[in-house]
C-alpha cells in the first residue's frame, strides 16, 4: 500500500511541476512577444540593413507566443513578410533618419516574383543602396545588381550560371510499392501528373518548362543589363561559358564594383554618407524598422 502512495505522490508531483513550468514558460514567452511590439525609435543617421536570410512569405500572420522563442537565438532572424518589407522600403524613402539601404545578400530564399518586387522597390527608394555578400549566386546577384555599388568579400565566390529546373519522378518507387496511379488529363501539355506516371519528361512538358524558364531568365538578364550597363549577349555568354571563376574576375568584367572585407565595406558606406570613419552609424534591421 505504501508503494502505491509513493508512486501516486510522485506522479502528482511531476504533473504539478509540469503545469508550473508550462505556465512559467508561457508567461516568459508572452513577455518576449509583448516586448517585440513595443514602440521602436529609429536613430538619426541610420541605415536600413536588409538581410532577408529567411524564406520570404507574402504576409506573416501574428505569431503565437511560442514563435518568440526564436528571439532567444541571436543568429535567428525573425521573418518579416513581403508586405512589411515593401512597406519598410516605401517608408525609408521619406524617412529623414534613414540615409541609405544595405542589401546583405549572402543568403536569400524567395521566388523570382518576390525578388523582382523587392528589387523594383529599391530602384524607387531615392536613397543610396549598397549590396554586400560573401557569396553571390544568380538570384542574389539579380537583386544586388540594382544597387548603386556592389561589393563582395575578396575571399568569397560568385556563381553566374543562369537558371535550371529540376523535376523529380516517383513512378519507379510507386511501382515497387505496388501503387498504381490513375491520372485523367485533357491535352498534351499537362505535366503536373508526370512525376507520378513517368520516369522522364514528355516532349511537351520539357517544351513548356524551357519556355517559362527562358522567359524568366531573359527578363532578369534585361534587368541586370540595364542596371550594370552590360549587354545581354555578354551576360548570356558568361553564363554559358563559365569563364569567370574568381571574385576578381567578376570585378574586372564589371559585375562587381569592388572587393572588401566587411569592415572596409562599412568604411566605404560612411564615405558615401559623408561621415568620419570613426562615426558610429546605426544599422537598422528590417525587423526593427517594421516595428517602428
């Protein structure tokens, strides 16, 4: 009998401890979430520092208190929706406290529709726009090319290889599992089900993929060409031949304005702002600026 009393008491103790810890954690997280909504004052002579190193959604819904846990990690960026990013850039145009914009593009995760919308906003910003990255690949360079000046880490890399479409096929795996797919489609240009019914692309599906990939590729090349004063023919040739390897090759070819370590990049930015190098320039994240 004593054994069961001890077991019951231990169980009740564990349950009570779990309940107390749950509510304690809930109120701590709720406090973090609440503090994130406090009024933010933007210092004068600030620069909007856009990292955008997270998957960009059209709109971020009001997060639950548990989402605020990410704020405990200094390396974790709290996502900002595309609507807030666009709104921030619009506000920066007329905000006297914001002197310019930095595009920190080492990592970037968004489709070309969102990239284009963000990129077009920078053309209208009216403030200086500097881009910096340790590594440029085609989507990030597409965004960076709109900047007044493009910088890269001298120890970094750049990849300018154009676009590619990757299609996975599961028909073989499904066949081994004994799963039979019954698909009904009208016409030949219906590629959605081919991943489950074929082991390769049909000629029609390959054609339509090539059409839309080339369409997006041509549009982005035209935008880069206009911003960087490089011909579309040269851009296509460089993407096809892969002759440019090092960051310095891309500097010499006109893609990048200069190589610089991050501290040197900030010094160049201060020169553009007309302030002394030892002057502290506040960098305002898109998260903080959206809250303001």
